[in-house]
C-alpha cells in the first residue's frame, strides 16, 4: 500500500514594501479624475463660459436685455467657479487652477456686502427711530389684502406702495385706516400708480415725472427728528433697448434729484424707497448708491436675499430690485425682506435712526 505524500503549499514571498491600505479618494478617484480625457475640455469650456459672464459684469454695457439680465444674475452665474476651482485642484492642472482662482476671487468681490459709510454706527446709533417699508403691489394682484396685512402687522411708520389701482386704494384705506395713518397720498394708475401712508406728518408733497413715469417726493416730520426728504421710486423694467435707455436715464435723474434734495438750503437727510428694477450689480444703480449712500438690504443681509420674482413657490426670488436707500446722516439699524402675498415682489422694510432735532 503506497502512501500519498503531502506537498508543502507554496506561499508568496513576503514583499519588501508594506501593503498600502486602499484609499478610494486618493488611490482611485483622484488619479481617474486627473487622467480623465473628457475633464480637460469640460473644465476649460466651463471656464470659458464663466469668463464671458465675468467680462459682461466687468463691462456692464446695459445696452440689451441679455447683458442687463446677465449682469443682474452674476452672483448666481459665477457661483460654479468654486466647483471649477475644486475640480482643477483635484486634477492638478495649473492653468485651470489659475483661471478658476481668478473667477472665484472675482465672484467674491461681486457679492461682498456693502461697507457702512463713515459715521454710520448702525444699531449703535442714537436718535429718533422710524420704521419704513415699501412694496410693489403688482397691478394685477387680486389678493392685495395679503401683502397689505403683512405690512400693517409690522406697525411701520411710513409705507410706500407702487402699482396701485383703484381697487387697491380701497383696500389700502381699509387696512391702513386714517385713525392710524392720518397722512396719506394716493394716485391710482395701474402700473404707474403710487401711494404713501404715514403716521408722521407729511409736507411739501410733490409728484414729478421721470421718463414718463411718475415719482413722489415729500418732506417727513418724524417726532423728535430733523425733517427729511422721502422719495418713492418706480422705474421702467429694463426689457428692450428703448426701455433700457429710459431706465438708465431714470436712474441718473433720480440720483440728481436725491443729490439736490440732500444739498438743499436746509440740508435735509434723504431716504429713497422703491422698485428700482436694478440690483447692485448694475452700473447705473451702483453709481446712484456709490457716493456716500447706503443700500439697507446690502448692509444687513449682504444682498443675497432677492425680492423678485416671488410669485412661484418653486422659483426663489433671485434678484433684489426693491431697495431702501439712505443718505448721509441716517443710520440703518435693521433691514429685511418680507413675504410676497399675491404680488411678484417681496416687500422691503428697514428701521432707521434719524438725526435728532436741536433743542434750541
């Protein structure tokens, strides 16, 4: 009987290099990304598109509907530059890293919050306080009571309204009764209608026209403060070359009007509220607020919270075109954007500190 010999099993010789623990991110995903052939054209293609957006934002020609819209949407359109930068770093492509870095830095510059003018201490400022609000009611709004009730609940001292119709004026009188808001001015006109209700006395009410669009200027005598000039603004929408030209001219005329009001003989402070149909990205509006004026929304929530379009639950309001702008001598304590109930605009509100009246 023959015996079966058991052969020794062969084991691989131990390697002199230790077995490295498999890391999916470093050993698998990163090399694939770095060596992926489609990544380079995709990355450079995205960089080219974003560079075009950056050029439009830097130039800001404001000649066509497209470049006006691209300029307004810059904060959102340039946001992918950060993802592009991450992909460029992961793929270790130096040229793409440099280009993506430049785009990301430019995006950060475009969205930076507005700095407060010298002397504006914000919440720390002392003096009489006034609560100001503005809302574009939307002339076709059949649920105007919703947005008016929201403003009334805020107990604002001064409320400016745009796109006021005859039907809207009836609701305004019902929700803002004369007993609470004895001072008022209302001229219904559909898309060009304006209204103003106030707890504080109004004086020197004047309606003026800019490029065929009515505007309002009044003197407000808030208790304990110096009188200040209030401008209620509504401009044309910058759609089409003709309207864009009128819109640019309007913003220039409004800036000149505000400058004259602030440098008048009594040196009254100035507040502007309204639907400017412009964001801080637009050259024309940036010129208006860039010389010592404060955009309350940009100071208090960085300009990210939009006010239009706000009439669809699935579409967030991307553009902040409704503003409360204050001149020298007035500090912005807080600012917020409300909810759009029935309108395609969110109302904007601000708490302002006024210069105290002298006690001579």
